[in-house]
C-alpha cells in the first residue's frame, strides 16, 4: 500500500512539474513575439550584466554586427530565424529570389519521390509558396513594403509555423537523400530514419549542426553562426555552413537558442 501511495505522489509531482513547465512556456509565448523588431546588438549586454566573459564577447561581436532580431525560444528558433533572415535577404536580391522560388516550387515533387506522402505535403507546400510569393521583390511597392509584409507574416502563428513545418520536411528529405553522409553526425545507435522522425520533423525540437548543414545544403544557402558561449578566448567563434560557403544568413547561437544578426 505504501508503494502505491508513493507512486501516486510521484505521478502528482510529475503532473505538477509538467503544469509549471506549460505555464512558463505560455508566459514566454505571451510575452515574446515570434520575431522581434530590429534591436541594437548591445541589448544583449543587459542580459549578462556583471558577467565579464560574456560582456567582453558581446563587445567583440558588436564590432561586426550592429543589430539583431530575437526569435521566440520555442524549439523552432533555428528554422524561424533561418527562414526570416533568408527571405529578408532575398527581398533585395531578385536573381537569387527567382532561383530560390524555382527550388521551392519543385521541392514538393522531390519529397514525394523520396517517399513523403503527398497529402501531408500539399497544405504545407501551398502555404510555403504563398509566403514566398507575398514577399516577391518583383511585386510593386519596393523593398520596405516587402519587409513589412515579411514581418507581419512571420508574426502570424499559422503562416510562421507552416513555413517551419515545411523546412523541417525539406531538412528531413535531405537527410534521407544523403543518409550515408549524415549518419556520421548522429551519436549513439540511432538510425537516420529514427533521427528524422524523432529529432527533425516534429515541431519544437531543437536544432543542431546536422539540421543546419542539411537545410543549407538542400537550399544552397550559406549560413554563418556566431557562437556566444563560455569557450576559452575573448572572441566569439563563427562557423560557416556548408563549410566554405558565402554566408547570406547570419545567426547568433547562445546555448539552446538562435537569433538573427545583421552585419555592419
């Protein structure tokens, strides 16, 4: 009888922890936009007030980047930051936009060929293309109008999340397509298929190097990630994905989270 009561107490305690976690997530959701306005990079200093290591690294970073945008810390931050940053870059690069739009248009058929069910892809691909078309640099109104449209879209949960779902599927497709190469990046005994279904396709799953390499390779987009952490040295280490590519997307990584950066 005693063990039953203890089990019951444990269940109640687990339920309480889960409830508290959901309340914290709700508070974050209510108080943090999906993508913020542009902010001065120095706003990070307030978060690490009194921390000499981080303060010094932020000062170094501020010599290369003037602004940032925060993304909601919900596990989707890499994909949301990547999509926003790349589309914002494309708004000012018509030839690159046309090339990307062509890749996006044909991507559904490629995923179907890889075995993804068409009924799963249809809605997500449709919304993905709608978002791309709404920020077309050939549209009348110019860059500023498209930038405002992009910001509006990415702060509407439905559109924003559908874009992320589709990018997760494209990432998963790339992992499947080049499974032999990506298997080396996976720790433990997990297969590529298990990793795709458990760590890539589900929403709110955090991203690592393998996600960045696969997505940037699938789209032919250079990504530079600045790692703000406690690693030795006073500088922030930057990594380019794929290696040697010209970066078009600039992100800052702090343990567990990605935000958008704007070079000087």
